[in-house]
C-alpha cells in the first residue's frame, strides 16, 4: 500500500529525506501561479502607467487651452490700477474712464459671436491661436498709444481677441476631457482668469513707482507675454475629437480619443456616440436657424446656458475687480500704494478659492457649489452695502470692506465663477455647441460691459453702498434661477446630457440629488 501510494503521487521516485519527487509538482504549480501573478501585476502596472500618462496629457491640453484666459484676467486686473495713471497722463474724464474700462467687455461679444462660427470652420485649436494674435495686436497698440483715441483702437482689438479666447477654451476642454474629470478640467479657464487678475494686480503694484507716462504702458505691455506660450501650446495640443468627427476625419478623432481616455475599450463606444450625435445633427436645419427657433429641449438649454452666464456678471464681479481701488477709497483707504496693495489681497483670495471648486466640482457636483456660491455672495454684497453706507470712516469700516470684498470674490470663485463655464460647455448638442456657447459668452460679456461702464455713474447717483444693495438683490435672484433652471450634469457624458434634454427632460425644480447630499454629509 505504501509503495502504491508513492507511485500514485510521485511515480515511485524518492528524493532526499524520503520526500517523493512527485510531491514537487505542487511547488511547480505554485511557481506557475507566481508567474501568472507577476504577469497580472505587470499588466496592472502597464495600465496604471497608461492612465497616469493619459491624465498628464489631458491635464497639459487643458492648461495650454486655458492660456488665453490669462489675457482676459490680466487685462481686468491691470486696468484697475493702470487707469489711475492713464487718467493722470492722458487727462481723460470719468465718462471716458468708464468707456475705456467697459468697452472691452462689450466689444468682446463680436469676438465671441465670430468665434463660434470660426471654431466650426477652422477648428477649436486654431481659433485659440487666432484669439492670441488679435489680442497681441491690441495690446501692442495700447502700449504705444499717444492719445485716448489710439488707446481705444487697441482696446477694441484686445476685446475681440478676448471674446474669441473666452468662448472657445471651455468648449475645447469639455470636448477633449474624459467624463469623470470634465468638470475639474473645464474649470481651468476660470483658474487662469484668476491667475491673470492676480498678475495684473501685482504688475500694478510693481510698476506704480515709475513715472505716470511710462508705468501704465509697461503694465499693459506685460500682457503680451502669454501669447508666446500660446504659440508653443498650439504645436502640442490636438484638435477636438468631436470637431474632427463633424469634419468626417474619423481616424484622427479615434487617435485623439486613444490619447485622452484611460480605457481603450471605451474609445470605440465614445466614438460611436459622437458619430451618432454628429449624424443626427447633420440632418437638421442650419445652426443659427436652430438657435433662433429652438426646439423645446434646445430652448431649455439656451435659457440655462444664457441665464447662468448673465447672472455670473450682473452681480457685479467685474465691477468689484475693475474698481476695487475706488471701492476701497470709498471705505477710507488713502494713497495709491495702499489701494493697490489692498487689491492684491482681493486677487490672492480670488485665485486661492478657485482651487476649492476644482477639488469639489466632480465630487460634490455643479449644483451644490452654485448654491453655496450664490447664497454666500448675496450675504457678502448686502454686508458690503451696509459697511459702505454706515461704516465708511475709520479702521473698522476699512477692515470690514476688505473682508466683504474678499468674501464676495471667494464665494464667486467657489461656485458660479467656474461652474458657469462648465455648465455652458456641457449642455448643448454637438452641432450647435460652439455657437450656442458663444451666445452665452456674448450675454456674459455684454452684462460685464454694461456693469463696468455704468458702475461709477450709478455709484455717484445712489452712493457706493446703494449700488451693492442692488447687486445683492440680483444675487438673490440668481439663487432662485439655480434652484429652478439649472440641472445637475455631474458624471454624465456630453452625449448623455444632450439625450437628457432631448427626451423631454424637465429641468428639475432645484432638487438637490440624494447622492450629492450624502456625499457632502460624508465629507463633513
């Protein structure tokens, strides 16, 4: 029996210590399992390496695409200080000051309107290049301007360039980003606007000590520098895969999707979704005809997209940034250096708090951030109105004014600042996306321009504090708008969002989704 057992297990051969050699088979099997494990580990390692590589590539594309927004931010920030010295050097009136500051926002609507059409013809990528060239020309004219008229010509050119850049960056990033990180990446343009504002404030402070006929020119000239990086960026970033599908360049679109998606198995599904959306669009009427006589679903999209863009500006954020020295002067701060130093604090706050939105937008969702933002802004704007009306003398009033201005820009950066551009770039169908987004950008820029061009006049008429009471009322209305008309788009592909509206999706009456509430509770 013993021999038979040995023969059965080890074919009758004995090893050292009487251990049957056949018993080593189990060790051979373990070696085989270890080899399989090593293979699985290596495969997992390669997948993780590819994911990291893909994320870095998409991140780089989002950063480079957002560079044009530095130009807008820099212009907003630098003009708040440069205007002090332009008034001194060119002897312009208060009305000319308002026109000079606000006309850029109004004229940028031409860039935004043209940008929608241009991006459909020459592509998203090269529209960004065109924006940089036009802005660079405008900045050069402003830098060398000997008179107010020439300065205005440069301002008009810069406005067109900014209009082109502002509308195309979120569209491009939304179209190239994976669904899971689209909100975070589409927020990048707002980060770069804030970074540009901060750089503008720092530039004001750094060059304010130079003679008045020179310092504002240097401040404006520095705005040309980002264009150099944009030229470099255009050599690296790919074209939008969705635009390539619209132009029937399917293989190029597949190649871009392979570079920008973690899971290769999902690429064909994503490509099929895009082709289906493009195919449906190709059978429909012309883009502008669709926008002028929209279907019920597109009508809801337009109300949401255009409305949130307008509310972003009519609460006075650009006026707060452009005229922050005037606001702080009304609060009791004296001296140009002190005024410009206080504005730097505003720029730092605005830039730092945008990072909160970047962290939370794909986790908590768009709508919770909008609630926090609009409610917080309403409180800060009302409190600033009270401060400027009742406490406009002494150190307490100054401290409270700085606190509430910084609080206002902080709440703006946490929510409606970046989320506005994210939602607008997500909700429209492929064929009308660029031009519908351009329409939203037009509303944004027109509201910004009207507020900027009337802020000083209105403040003189009803006091600075009274102006901020009006802004607080408008901000309260934005809370209602978000509640009624802005749906949650977190976690859905662009094509799924389009289907959600096309299937007669009724825009929710502001209900916060249960998953979002649970997530926020868990985070707390």
